[in-house]
């Protein structure tokens, strides 16, 4: 048994999956919140922030649909 296989097991991979998903959701939510703040407070539309948030939503929803349909 190699050192890597002893360090990387199913629990490690599940923790990595959950933390990556949580981080992605947090960053996308933050981008949408900053977009709305800049729109409401400064009346500036920052389309790059909206694109990040919308891209995340589109990818997350399409992957959820894919997993439901192929499971």
C-alpha cells in the first residue's frame, strides 16, 4: 500500500467534494451580492460579476439535471 493511498481515502475525497461545492456556492453568491450592491448603491452594472454568478447557476443546474437523468 503506497503512502498516497493511505492518506487519500473515501472520507478525504468526500470532504474535498463537499468543501469544493461549498466554496463554489459561496463565491457565486458573493459575486451576485456584490453585483446587486454595486447596482443599488452606485448605479453601476458590473456585467462580469453577473456573468460569474449566472455561469455558476447554469453549470450547477445542468449538472444536477445530468446526475438525475443518468442515475
